[in-house]
C-alpha cells in the first residue's frame, strides 16, 4: 500500500489518499447491492463471541515464520500453514498458483489461497485479505531500514487472523443453533426453519488470502510505476477466478485490522461500488458496540485489493482498513515497527465481532 493520488470516479473527481502512487482506473457503474445486504443487525445482538485471544494467536503464528516476502522459504511455509488451518476447520481449499511479474521484473511465485465454506452453494460472499509481507520498510523513519523486510503483523497477518477465527467459529455445529434461532425469531409464523449446517449460515463463504499485494514500487526506487504494481494477486484472481463463471453477492476486504488506535472510516471506492454494504456493516458495528472504531464518516479512497475485485471481477467489494484522513495509515505502516508488539486485541475484537454481528444476521 502506498499513498497519495488524484482519483477520478465516473461520478465525480475527488482528491484522496491512495494505497498506491498510481492513478485509479475509471470506475464502473454504481452497484445495486441493496438486496444482498438486507440484515437485521440493528435489531438483534448476536450471542456468538469472537475470540480476540484466538485471533491474536493466529496473527502471532504467522509472524513466527518471519516476514512472508515473495519467493522466500517463510512465505512458502506460512502459506502451507494457512492451508492446514482452514482445512482443520472443515473448509475446502484451492491454491491458485501463478508466476506474476514484480515492478522490477522479478518473477513472483504467487499463491492465492481460497478456503470455501459450503462450496456446494451458489449463493456466496467473499471475505478476503492479503497474506504477504512488504519486502522493504520504505516508510521507516530510519533510512538505513528502507531495504529491510517488514514483519507485517498488522499489514498482512491481522486480516488473515480474523478470517481464521471466523472459520473456526463457523466450523462449530453448536453455532448452527444460534443462527437458526435468530432466523426463527425474524421469520414469519409458519415458515420452515433453516436446515442444519456448520455455523448455521445458509450461504457460502469464500475466504480469499490474496498474495503479492505488497510488492509495489518502493519509495526509494527510480523505477517507473505504471499504476499496477500493488495488489498483483488480487488482479490475477479478478481476471482468473478460481472457478469458471464464479459469482458472489459481494466481498469484504480486511486490511490492517489489528493495529493500535485503529479507526475504520468508510472508504470512498467502497461507498461508490457498494454503499449499502458499507452502511450495513457499519450499522452492525454500532449494534455490536464498536461504533467508536467505525466512524460514520468518509475517509478517502484507498487503492487496495478490493479495486480489481470491483472493477475486473465485477463483484461489489468494500474495504475495512485503518486509515485516518489526517494521519494516514499510522506510524507502523511499512516500517520495522509493524510487529506483534503493536497488535491490539481490542482492535481484532472490534473487527471480528462486527463481522460476526453482520454475518449471523445476514439474509
């Protein structure tokens, strides 16, 4: 992720903070996702507990491999570990391997990891995050660190950690009773109860771990940036989905969701493509008691993995990302300080419990 650009939307021109120093492609038409986001999150508090301690442990486990930079042993080992964790919770996993081209021409051995909950269902949503580490701490206050790899506890591991804890929750058959109980409360008299399944969710979920997100042109490089050096794994998946003809109702991207003093403003591209989803998720945060983490304010446009999902795959996708309009991505972003000492359980809890509230009341 990088910084400032002038972004041209099809409906307006806005000056915004960007995840890359590249111009955004032109946006398509507004999404019509109202039906996809129908939820009673504002009415019913979900009695399912997201464990911040478990998510923290998942984050720490990834960091124990070291920086997961492309083409490294730590990257390959951590990828195998992520696959095993999702399989442990009963999800079917697809590894989408491809050799991609880095900004400097380096061949990148990329692996998008797709973990499928209830793969037999055609009604699906996406929850995604990137799992690779930035190879260069090019925003570190000490210039001698600019070519050192980033541990990426927050900018990488935190999003995957939240997804793994969600996968653990939906693998628990006892939670199916919670989902069915909520449905019974909200349904008309005489309607059939939901059939039993893991977690009780009656739609499929694809947890997608995008690779090669953070190989974007470093600030110290003289290389010309053509505008597409970040989010390489997401770009590839959007053009080559893991299943032919793949469709999903919508997606939710998690990026930097474990840092200290985090605030998740409503990202501008997300509002443009999927405003109804943004509103529903932020309402879920309010119902769950985490409105302080999720201000009902626009925070600028971030050129992140959700952009190709929206523009190339044509799937409305929002970005839950720590970015404060006045201070940017925070003091640890692309520095050696992005480590476990700066991960906050309360932030992981706020994001995870918000998603639980949203998912378990989603119709």
